[in-house]
């Protein structure tokens, strides 16, 4: 084809494509390339939608089967026996309800976890149940009980002084002890 004004040859799309194939170039029409790109983009979007849907479904199933957790944070010491028994009693109630429970003792509470700590009961408190009885129930249920080692040191104690089953705090366990929501009781 010849351009009338300049006298030069103008190639049509099919001539250019045919010439490209003859020289080993695999050119293609713009509409074919656009169609392939559109197909690839559509496939990528579909795969992304499937992945997002699968993750959402997995999260939904996990939330439906997850047990809610309860952290009981104990700061009260031996001079506040009612608060101590309330905390241990709440931890036992929640464990009995099937909740994941963790007990964390710091500030003035760690001496109560010592092997040599005095046991006590408060009159008219759940049938005169004692601190040691409530701790024993929690430990028998596998409820993790942790103490702050710095707080133990403040009170002249070390981890060797702590009763069996009570461990040094592990901050990672605060997030790992439950898969559901976490409720926090502070005593």
C-alpha cells in the first residue's frame, strides 16, 4: 500500500505481522495480546478470591470452635485475703465452665505462692474453702499459674521457694493459652 501524499509505502497490520513471522518475530495483534492479559488478570483475581475466601472460612471455623480465655491477674498479698480468695475462686469457676484460664501473680501476690506460705480461709466464703485448696484445684485442672521473678526477689524469695506447679512468668503464654477472646480479671 502506498501513501498518496508522500509516495512511501505504508504497511498494514497484517503485512507487518506476516513480515514479523517471516523474520522469527512473533508479533501479534493488539487485540489478541489484550485478551490474553485480561484472561491472566481474571485468573489471578479468581485465585486471590479463592484464597481470601478460604482464609475467611478457616478463621470463621476457628472462631466457632475456639474457647474463650480468662486471665486472672493477682496483685493482692496476704493482708488482703478476701481478694486473694476471690481471684482463685473466679479462676476455678471459669475453668469449671470450660474456659481456658491462666493465673498471673505479681506485685504483692508472689509470696502467697511460696511453699512456706501460710494457708488461710475467710469465714463465710464458699464454705470456708482455703487458698491452698483453691490453688490445688487449679493445678489439678492444668491451669497455668505464673509468678513474676522480680516481684519474688522484692519479697526476698526465688523460684526455688515457690510451690510445685507454679512457674516463672512466660509472656508468650499470655497469648498462647487460648484461641478465643480473652477476658481479664484483676485482683
